[in-house]
C-alpha cells in the first residue's frame, strides 16, 4: 500500500466526512417548482450487474471481512444510495432522490478517476438498438464482450419492469443500470441512465414511442490503496454484499424482455 503523509491522510478524512453528509432536502420554493414540473406519469426501473474477467486484484488486507473487492464497491455504492434517499427497489419515481444519487455516485471519494458523458441516440417502436449501442460503447473499455451479455440481460429486465408498471396513458420511464466490472486488474463502478417516453395502447400494453433520448454514461475506477487506508470508515458503514446489491432492485426478479426490438 502506498505510504502518504499525515497531512494527506487528514485531507482524505475531511473529504470522506464531507461526502458522508446526507443530501439536503429541497427548500419550499424548490419543492413547489418540482411539483409544477411533475407530470405524474414518471416511474423508474433500476438494475445492477457485477461481472469480471478473472484478473487479479490486490489483497484486501484490513478489508478482508468484506470477502471481495466487489463487496467493498457495492458497500460504497450502497452508502451513496443511503445518503441520497434513493430506493432502487421501487418503481416509484422520486426526482429529488434520483438526482441526489447521481451526484453522490459521481463524487465518491474512493475513485481514482471518474469519467462521464451524455450521448444522444434514437429509438423507435420497432428498434431499441440505439440505446443498447450507447451502453455497449461505454462498457466495451471496462469489460469483455461476453460479460456485456449479462448487462444486456439486466437492461431487458428493466424493460420488462417498465412494461408491467402500469400508470397513466403516457409516462416517462427513468432507467438506470448499475455496473461493477473487474477488468484488467482494475475495478470499475458505473452508472448508465436514460429516460424513455412510453404510451399505453389498449390490448397491447405499453410501448416506447419513436424518439431521441439522451444516455448518461459514467464510471469510476476504485482506488484500492485509499480504501485500505480508510478501512475503519468503510468497516463502520452498513455493508452490502455484491449479491445483495445485484438482487436489491425492482427489476432483479423479472424475466428479461425478449422483444426483437433489442436487436434491430
């Protein structure tokens, strides 16, 4: 583990302590504005997936009780969930918690680097390939093509949840895929988000409309040494095993949607 000065250790402790402050509740004016903008037709679908290429990661050292670096990572993401009030296990959409979680995730103090962008793409009633390609373009650098198949299955489960979650005639489905990827001896923590407009048709159920969508794509690289230097902090957090992280979403138990639209 890399040795650093006491002043650097102090700065790390301050950085983590500031990040640990829960997201603030909106003031009355902000809540009023959110209420005005709320169409009442939004829902959410979240799915998480962990994958790996079998490459070797550093020894866990003082974090050995976690059992794996993936469980260290899922505990850190779970902390971001808790601090933001976000609930990946529900299809009910809370715009405040939705925004707060991404802010917490993107500023996790245990990242070496964080990279993100927003990609514009298009989908139609008959083709979701543009959305799939946008995700593939992100993760091709952080996982193998074989492991991407697991991510696609997770996306298809979110698709099933979106179709089953009945609401108004028209709705916006806010969708997020969480990714943990062990690749080339690094551990990546990713989040991909988009919003899809859907319409309910009698006898057919929900279907996506032809539309342009924006796909948010971000991932951080876990700093193993920093995690070990601050092991006391991580061990005091509410731990979440990586399997519980994968299974703790509203889409986890769903059967993947098998529409041909995913491939054309």
